[in-house]
C-alpha cells in the first residue's frame, strides 16, 4: 500500500463457512477495520492487533428474532484448546460441549448463539484458552422490538476499573442502553458508580471559542449492582440524571466491563443499531475512522468532545483523506483548513460544518498537549449521534 492511502477488500469465504483473516504489514504498523453490511444497515469495528489467551465479546442478544454467531480463530499452525462461557443476567452459563474445544491450527470455530441461549440479553461471551492464543469476534443480526440491523459486537482483552463515554445523545428517535458485565468475582456482586455530565451548549469552532460551564444533570451519581459473573442492562432514558436531546458524557467506575448500545437515528427509532465500548485510557493522540456511509443520517456534520483530567489540554483536530494516492493540500482539513484548534474540557461539544470537499474524510486525528479522552460522531437531523470507531495511536 502507498503511504497515506487506504484499501477496501471484499471478503469471500468458501461455502459460507466462518473463517478468520490475518493481515500482516511487513513495512510497519497500520490500522485495519472490518465493516459488515446488510439490508438493514451497516456496522464497523477495528480489528485486533494480536491474538491472546482471553477475550470478552460484549453486547450480544437472542431476544426477539435476533440471531448471531460467535467465531474463534486460531492463527497459528499448532492446535489450541478453548473454553467458551456466557455471561447473562442470571449468571454464568458454561455449556459442556463448549469446554475444552480443540481448535486446529489456522482454523475457525463458530458458535450459533440461539443453539445455546434463547430470548436472553445482554450476553457476553468469555473465550479462554487452556493452550494457545486465539482471536474472537461475532456478527449479529438484531431483530427485537426496539431495533433491527447488523452489529459487530465490541471485543475486549482486558478489564479496567474506569470507563468513559465522552459523547452520547438520547433523542426522540434514539435511545442509549448501558450494559455492564461482572467477571471479577464468582460469588459477589460488583458495585458500580455512574455519572452523566451535560454541557451547557454546543460550540462551533467556525464562529466562537466561548467556553462552557460544567453542569451536572440531576443527581451527581447513580449506583448499580451487577450480578456475580453476570450482566446488567440499564436504559438511560429511565435515569433522571440523563439529559434528553442534549449531548452528554458518562463515566462508569467499578470493576466491570462497560459498553453502550445506541439504537435509532434520524430515520426513526428502529433505524440502525450501534455498539460502542467505553474509552479505557486517556491519551494524547486519537485516530477516528469512518468506514461506511452514515446510513439514515442527514448531512455530514460532525460532533467532537475532548475531556481532560485537568481541563487544561489544548490541541488540533486534523481530518485527512486516506485515498489511493498521497495526501494533497486540496484534500487536507475541514473546509479547506489544515486543522481546527480546540480548547478541551469535559463539557464542551464542538460541531463542525457540513462543507467537506468531496464528502467525509475517512480518518481524523485528534492531537492534544496532554492525555485526553476524545470521541467523534456523525450528527443526524434530530441530534442523534452515530459514533465513529477510534483507537489511541503513537
């Protein structure tokens, strides 16, 4: 691949059987993503950089007519031995036939969720190896009373004690559900503290850089208890401290895995479903990727929020196009500028205009003077947000 370029490859697996894909770049590090498309929408996910001994595939469901398949890929020549368990609202499920699976080298095994769990959600699949290292993932087709669409569930290799969701929105058409998974203790529930913070308004970098003042929406925190080795789903529209129609951030504290399910868009409450893992660390440089079209969204507006532990970070958003040739000056930046400055705090959502030359850039970099938590999203006509995939980079 040429420098500053991208390439899309359509995957065709033989006989419709599951299969893993390994991408190697001899010349240095790159970013690889996966996009699944269907008649009911699309979903995107960043690929895992390396295999490991343990994985958690989050946010799955068999409620309604939802179906999905979990896949485990062994990229090595030697066999691996794998255990697969499920975290559910009623606790851990460990089907006997899914324990001590011998996974041959360079092969993939698939687990069809409705064969093991019916009418259950949220579900997280825990994949552990007794021998070897593997990569896990899943594809779902959601068809329940609240949403329909194709979903690539988030995948985690570690558990953190803090999760941040810098940019969320609950509107008339769009809902957000927080999902929590407790893997830390087989006997004890996990106590979780959750806080939602709303900005006083939006800031357009093309007009003003006026700062916003921190406003806590309702009670400062609400607390939940997640069952031992189980899952908990919290619809945020039912929480008094969560604002409606205003972008907000959410902070989760506790020894759990946290993610959100975003349902609905400008096109309607059942149009589209997205799953987003929480931001686990603060970092000085973020890469945001937009693989697919903003299905159902009007226009190309973008929202950005950058949260700083000390509210003092500043930096530059520099969108750039990844094309099949080197970057040119005509393709750099938003509205023909090389970069847009921002002043970071936890409460400011900055909105960028819709005049992108040639459509949306494929990638955006967010560079800051100190470690921050950042997120970008596409904005629908009703204020609904479609999150972009992100990764911290050196």
